[in-house]
């Protein structure tokens, strides 16, 4: 388990429009609403599974674990038809996505204005979400929460219930276009049924959400810590109902319609203010703009809170946090929340970066540890020369050097590469998969 080290700071330590499309649309016209009213038989009983590591469709950097089919009979056949036909189109997902969006904008031109001008990132996110749906099509216990969240979140893009049917038509047409000979009437029905359910789940979640599609917030402070890092504090008109450790999507006036996820670095406050730590990534359209051009008085839009990272104080298990770069933000929010309680699990937080300068929040965490004996902060840097009082190496190296952490709940946050490396190394070292939680950063 945890081995002490001198380095430990134990501080109490459209594609060109394809002319075939209109004819193709007619060929797959389908009653999605009827399909949603009569779902296939693999629905209840759904086996309840408990898995902490989210198979996040949009962001998942790790392959899903081996799966056993959950359905039998006609439903299992539907699942098999979907997976086999998807395997045929998978090598050409980019083409499928281009065809799909071109088709959508042709049959429902009003949807074009909902999307940003450059569709490249969106195409890849949608196809990754589709892959996740295919992988989990027989696992509603995993799929339904994701779809409900996605449906609620789609409200902020201006998506309406009537947009779902043309989307389904465009999707099935695109799949048919690229599936080749495996596409049969049975395959088409399987996809149409599945899409009907997906759309129903998303629509119903959106309709049922009593909260606003987004919150409006005013920037009250913009503080640049370095050329590529800024802290921005906003005050929403109404408190955003997030939990410490969750993240929200944000739209800034300098980059309209380009929503990006950011993690509040504080636990919810009585005045509702939220602090964000933003690092400008090379070539980044939104992060560079926030760091460089945010002004006090700017109005931001903030989407529904999401994410699974939390500390379960009732589990009886101690905790390891692994945070790279601005990945410290949600960890700090969770720690701030824990400091309000008298009795907490032991928490060891590894904070890493390439250089000492990357550990922008180390002083705050160290100060927190100074008054909270259950907290231990272990800084790690990759660059040479070695820095006294700090571990040396990547976070993946350092965390696993300290042990396998088999009995701890593990929270990981940072860049996609850091999460991928850390989670893989921890699994190899012996950390149980079910104990690891992350809300991975987008891998575009
Ligand atoms: C759950 C979650 C929480 C997040 N919380 C924060 C946060 O608190 N603070 C913060 O600064 N960022 C955070 N991010 C990342 C943020 O949402 C954006 O992805 C990031 O700011 C880049 O956006 P951009 O528009 O500047 O770059 P884009 O224009 O979208 O991309 C430009 C280039 O940067 C690469 N890129 C995109 N994201 C990253 C990344 N995270 N690391 C390295 N390269 C990247 C892309 O692959 C592309 O090559 C979070 C992401 C997720 C998914
Ligand atoms: C099967 C149903 C759908 C799935 C699986 C899906 C999936 C996704 C995903 C994964 C994203 C990225 C979300 C993010 O980055 O936060 C997204 C964004 C978006 N979706 Fe959907 N979606 C669906 C239906 C729809 C429909 C019906 C519309 C309306 C036409 C729509 C319009 C949008 C828009 C406008 C965006 C934002 C794009 C951008 O950022 O430029 N989606 N969708």
C-alpha cells in the first residue's frame, strides 16, 4: 500500500452534397416513433452492473472490457446485426460521418445553423458516441444514463424533438451507403429500432429536465498565471447545481457555438461563484481565447453539470487522486468539500507536470494539507534537473512506484494522454478496474 517517501509532502501534511442522397433517403424512410413505442425484447430485465470506470463514448481513452451478451432471442439477433454491420463501416467512419451530416443538412436544412462552421471535431465526436452506443446496445444500464445526459445536454445546442427523426433517417441512409452487401432489410430494421430507442431516451430526458438548458454567468475576475494559464472566476445569475468533482460545458462570447468542458475548481459556494483554471492548448481555438482575451464583464453560458468523480465517504476506503495540469481543478473542489467534514478517509494526491511551473495549484493543495491531517500531497515533475522535495517521473511512473493501491478508490484527471498512460499502468500494477474513476478529457 502507501509507502512513505522523503519526497512526500505530508503537510498535515457537407461534404460536397452527394446527389444520390435524396433518393437514398426515400429508400430508408422509417417510422422511428413507432419503433420507440415498441422496443425490442432485450430491455428489462436489465442486469444492474456497478462499474466505476466510465465507458465514456465521447472521451473514452481506454477500450471497454470484455463483454458477455445480455440479450437472448430476437433482441440478441438485433444486437448482432448492428455490431456486424457496424464492423463493415467502421474503417470508413469519416466518410460515413461526412455523408451523414450532408444528408441531415439536406433533409433538415434548419439543423445546419445549430452546428459550428467547422464540423471536423463534431463528426469525430458523433461517430465515437455511435461506437459507444453500438458497444453497449445490449447494456441499457450503461447506455441509458449516458443517453439521458446527452439528451439533456443537447438542449443547450438548440436541439428540438423534431430534429431527431431526420437525424435517424440521415444516419441509417449513411450506414446503408457504406455497409455494402451485409445491409439487408433485417439490418435496416435493427438500426432503425435501435435509433428509435436512443432518440426516445434522449428526447424524454430533455423534456423531463426542469432546469434551464444553460446558465448565464458574468466574468468577475480573469487572472493570468502564465502565458498559457489563466484563472477565471464567474458569477452565475442563478447557482449552477453542480457537485464538487463534476464538470460543465462552457461557451464564451469570443467563440460562439464552440462549447468546451471545464471543471470548477471550487466546491459550490453560497454566492454561486465558480473558479475555472484554463490552460491554452497549442492550436486551441477556445482555450487560447479564454486565456488571452477574456474580459471582466464577459457573459458566459454554462451547460448542465456532468461527471462521476466524487469521494464516497461512506465506503470505508481510502483514496488516491492523480492530477495532471488543470486536472487538479476537480480534485481541489472535492478536497475543499471534504474539509467541511470532521471525519474523512485518508487521501493521497499526486500532482504532476513537466516542470515545477506546471504545478500551478501546488501551494493551495499543500496549504490545505497543512490543516487536514488526512491529506497527503505528492508533487511529481518530469524535467531535469531533479527538484528537491519532488518525485521525478511521469505521474504513471510515480503513482505505480508507490504501489498497486489495491484497496483504494482512485480518481484520475488530466490530459487524454496522461489518463491513458496512468490508468493503463495502474491496471498492470494491480489496481482493480472497478476502483478507478476518471472523466477523461476529449481525445479529438
Ligand atoms: C471532462 C473535461 C473537463 C475538462 N476540464 C478542463 C479544465 O478544467 N481546464 C482546461 O483548461 N481544460 C479542460 N478540459 C479541456 C477543454 O475542454 C478543451 O478540450 C481544451 O481547452 C481545448 O479546447 P480548444 O478549443 O482550445 O482546443 P481545440 O480547438 O478543440 O483543439 C486544438 C488541439 O488541441 C488538442 N486538445 C484538445 N483538448 C486537449 C487537452 N485537454 N489537452 C491537450 N490537447 C488537447 C486537440 O486534439 C487539437 O489538436 C476538459 C475537458 C473535459 C473532457
Ligand atoms: C442519436 C442521437 C444523437 C447522438 C448520439 C448525438 C451525439 C452527439 C455528441 C456526442 C455530441 C458532442 C457533445 C459534446 O461535445 O459535448 C453532439 C453534439 C451536437 N449535436 Fe448531437 N447527437 C444526437 C442527436 C442530435 C440531433 C437530433 C441534433 C439536431 C440536429 C444534434 C445536434 C448536435 C449539435 C448542434 C451539437 C454541437 C455541435 C458542435 O459543438 O459544433 N444531435 N451530439
